[in-house]
C-alpha cells in the first residue's frame, strides 16, 4: 500500500426525512445564500465559497479556475452544507469541484472546500429523470474504477471496497432507473456515489483519471452529459492499455464479474464486454459514432487536451496525446 493522508471532516446525515434536521446543522444567526440544481451546483458552490473570500477576485475568474494546477493562494472559504438531489459526483463529501466557464472545464481543489454537512435523503432524488439516474450510476462506476483498475499495491481494503461498490451498482443500477421509488435500491446508489469519491477507496492506491480528463473536454466541446462521455472513453482505454493494466483488469474480471474460465486475455476481454453491456442496459451508449463524433471531433478533443496540458495522463503518465488519440479512435 502507498503512503497516504486521509482527511474528511464532512458530517453525513443520511436517510428518509433527514432534511428535518437542517435546523440543527445551520447556526441560528447565519446569513444564508442558497444555490440549487444538482452535482454541478455543489461544485459551483465550492467555487463561490472560495472566490467570495479571495481578496481581488473581480476580473480574475480565469485565474481562479486554475486553482487545481497553478494555484493562487486560497485563504479560506465561506462554510457551506449540501442537500443532495442527484447521486453521482460525490461532491457532497469531498473537496473537489469541476467548474466550467465559457470555454474551459477544469477541476479545482482546496482544503477549505469540504462541505460542513451533507444531507443525503434518497427520497429527494425520486423525481430525477431516468437519464440523470443512469448518468449517476455510470459516473459512480467510473469514479470507482479510476481508483481501482491501475496496478496492484496490495491495498486489500481499498480493492475489496471498490469491488463492493461496483457490484452494488451492477445489482441496483437498472432497478433504481426502472423503479425510482424503490427506497433500498436508491439508498444504495446514493451511498455508493458518496463513498466512491470521498477519498476512502483512493487512499494509498495509484489513480488514473484519464477517462475524466478526456471526458471533460468532450463535454466542453460537444455538450455531452458527463457520464455519457465516460462510458465512451473507459472501455476504449482498457482496450488500448490492456497490458499496462493487465493484473488489475484480471482481478476486475474475476472478482467483479465472476469470470473464472478462459485465458487471462479472454477474461479481460469478456470483462470489458460485460462493462459495455452494463452501460447499454442502463440506456447509455459507448461509441463516439453514437453521438456523431468522427475524426474531426477527435482532433478537436486532442487540441483541447494539449491546450490544457493533459499530455501525460494516467497512473504512469504514459498516456500522451498520441495515446489519447489511439484511445479515441478505438472508441469510434
Ligand atoms: Zn465524474
């Protein structure tokens, strides 16, 4: 296991009618600003919370958007809490955010942007459109594999927990889309989404966020839903980087999909097919051509990756622009 520091101060208040406890979570004399919509709103709120206390914020939005890569000093943030209405991003229990201005979609992080509390009432998500629920299942799935399908470091707890999240998503994914008021199915999705990206399964293990970095460019360029970009990119990455990820892909095949027969290669190929089949069963497509993106589009994505310095991605930094291009061609 790799060395790590794990810190997560967010108070999670989970379950039916827990919204009634909001009174006890917000100081009586607090002045309140409310923002509303879903996962992106939680992220936007983090940006507002930092930007509001930055000294000379006016006119420096683009600089502020570079917090994650080329940070300007962040001295604090307005305290905030969240009420989750869309299970997907995990933003309710982490300090990260992805923020988009007119042209860029970039991640930001700060030690000040953990929510003070998050209320997770699964019944508040019942009215989401089916496509948003499907997106949430896929986003959560990809967050998990990006911290799991890398290379082994004998992190037994993290691996088993990641596998538990993936198997739970496979069990409840279709059910919670088709029967949105099945409380147990939805509660499991909500908790999986939070646990997939609160730092726990990512502690002490290598991580590979290639899928998200390429996907962000696709959303910014073509307006595709975040999760829909991920479902296109992830299987293609595994096909192109099969040998680099051989051991963990094999573990994924055997432990998550219970594939026991065949050669190592066959097991991995079947696991990738099973993954694509799972996304399809949720109504999510897995090819660029499904969204009418061809060679031209690939070149635009590569240009954006270059512009944002995304030229050495993955757990080994070996995903250069050339490899990204190969991945996107595989997804055509
Ligand atoms: Zn995501």
